[in-house]
């Protein structure tokens, strides 16, 4: 397709709609919750809202689409809440199933997300615009299909924050208020309250996820399973060639490897998704569906941000790579009807571990400022680091960022006592009183080992620090920062969202005057709602 040559208004977007034209849809347009069969999507019109207001948008994502949202913000708000539909769009909700917390949940689907359609982006590629919180669909079950401001702020900011961290993700174009109140029980404790309603416009080449294939296999809709697989290969993996048994296996293997790389990226920055159900993993290897997510603050591999997962902690930080592998096994099981043999499916899934280990070694080598990975020596250094970080409550992001400031050149680390050696890392410790002589000595011993390893490569401190700063972010979307932006937004003050988004555009840069956005979690945020663990409604 010919790419547009100049910024356009939303009205000028060109729709291609290959998903709805290539794949069969639901014959009914009823919005009532129901079981859908023999279809991959249901036609659904977003529910118009009373007072649409555009309060934040991503200029970078607008550029990808080739649109300018500032030309007419009032009209943009009507379109980006689904109150007015664009000519050429074919709104729909996707059908899929999935395993939730390890148990098969049957049909799930887009319960509060409605795609406006697929459009031609500025580069000629395809992007799907999807509104989250735009009303009921056949997949809403007992819910209303709406979203509140607090969860929408979190989704909007995190989508763009992850992109700027260099992590594959769905994107966010806009955040709009609806002018309506939505009833939510935030803590699931029988005390619901009305909150401001909001809608995020999410953008991705595709929102197809593992569960899209699982529901078809479970319901024995094998012709649809083949049609969906071949559509995804043709549309998003054209380099694999024409669809066939061989290309379907090659496709599965690539999904496995993309997922492995994504997990290494999540672990690299301390991101915890919180709801790694099979319906929340993208076949494109994108981070998708931002619910109760969070970043590790004090390093704790057992931490999960999800209150629903508080007991079993299935989706804790340290378990994410294993859960991703388990989810890929479920995807491979769903593909069995098209392949008919277990061994080639197993071979595809077996690509996961070496892909993850290679990416993880590369990531940790870079985070520690090393030029190359030296096998068991470096593996042991990394393993001992994770153990050491748990000896005292230590902020993961700050520790790695400030580790770059520890002087190594000339062997100066060998002449300093333990306390002096830890001075550049002081801001990383939440409880200085935990740094007893024994604990401080443990940290210092590790730092000396690391410094000796760095020194062995003959790289000067300035070059090594510059390399480390490129992979260890100064700024991440800490839950308390998001909550402060939400607090302001609920008071009608939206500038904090824009300022925080601007900070997160350059997460690897020191930004003078914005140091407060890089500070460790304050004590008041340890237990406050929205700052520690979150519910699925957060």
C-alpha cells in the first residue's frame, strides 16, 4: 500500500480491515454475553459516551499513524471514545479463550475492548486501533465493558514507557475521559464506589494472542484454526513463506523465540506483568494487557503486583520465564490438530530455553558493563548478585544504575574499605540500618569481585559507565508515580500525566530537575492502594 505523505486528521485514516475481511465473524450483532461459535470476531459498536474529553496522547504514536490529534481535539475525543465512528472502520471484539492461573477458563474474548478497525500507518504498514473501556461485548460475561480513570492512566503510561525502554509492546495513542461515572469494587470487599470513566486507544499490528488459537482447538473448530494461523503467517510473518505444515511449525518456533526474548527484556528491567494468563500473551512477542503490573523496587523474586495472585504467586517476578514456557506449551497443544505429530511441536517449544538463556546472558553482561560473557565465571557472579541483593532491602533499578558510578580503573576498589565502597550505592538501600558490618561486607565483597572482572577487560570507567547507562534505566514507571498522576487526574489536573510521560520518553538519560521521578519508593507508598499490590480492576 502507498504510505501517506503528510499528517492527517483521524477522519483521513485509510482502513484495510484484513482481520475482519479474511476471517469469519459472528453472524449475530447482539452485545449480550453469550457463547460464540464458528467465528473469530463479533461485530460490536462502541457505546457512545456523554462527555468525551481528550486529556493525554502520545505524539510518537500519532506520528506512526500519520495523524495530528491537535487539529481538532474535541472531534478526536469523540472518535477515540467510539462516540463517533470513522468511515471505513469495522468495529469488532475478538473471540479467544485461555488458561487463567493455570486453569482452562473456556471462552474469554474482548470483554471491554473494541477494535475500531485496521488502518494503514504512515510507513504503509498496518496497525489496529482498539478502544479499551468502550462498552459491553458478547464476551463481557457479567461485566459492563467499561474502564475507570485509574486503570486507564496506568495502561496509557505503561504502554509508552515500555516502548521507550526498548521492550516490545502494544502502544497507546490516547487517553480520554468519558464524562460518566463507573461503579467499581476496587478491593473486591463489597464496597463498590463510583469513579470517573475513561477509555484508552491501544494500537498494535495485531492483538492476536495464544488464547485465540486455544479456543478453536478446544471447540474443535479446526478449519478456523488453520484459517487464523495462515492469516497471521501471511499478514505478520510473511518472511516465513506461503502457509504450509512446515511454515506453521516455523511460525510456532518464531513465536517461541520472540516470547523468550520478551521475558529476558522484562526480567532485565524488573518488570512484573501480574496476569500472565495465556490470553494475555501476544503471538507477536509484544507486552499486552496492562492490568496489575509493577516494577520491582526492593529486589524480591517472589513479588507479584496482583492481589488475586497473592497466595499462590504464580506470576511472581522470578517465575515469569517459566510461566511463559508453560504458556507456549499450551499454544503448541492447540496447534496439534494442524500438525498431527508431537515431536515437531516439542522441537519448536524446545527453542525457548536456549533463546532465553542467550538473551538473558547478553542482558546481564550489558547491565554489568562487561564486553563479553565468560561462561560459568559470569554466571556465578550474577547468581551471587541476586542473593546479595536480598541481604538488605535494595532497589533494583537504582542499584544497577548507580553501580556504573563505582570507580574501578586503576584498582581503586581494592584500596577502599567496605563502607566507602558502598557510598555510590547509598540511594539504593531502603533500610540503611540493615547494612550491618556483616551485610555491608557481603555487598563489598561482591563489588570487589565484579570490579576485578570489569578491570580484566581493560575498559576505562567513563566508557564502561556510558555503556551501563544505555541499558540500566534511571526512570521506570514506579507504581507510586503512576498513583500520584492518578490522584491529580481524579482532581481534574491532567498535567502530571503529560509530565510523567515526558520523563519516561528518555528512561536512560539523566534529566536534571527531574530527579524526584527516579527516587526509591517512599515509605508512605509501601501499603497504600495503587502503590504496592493491585487488583485486576486497578
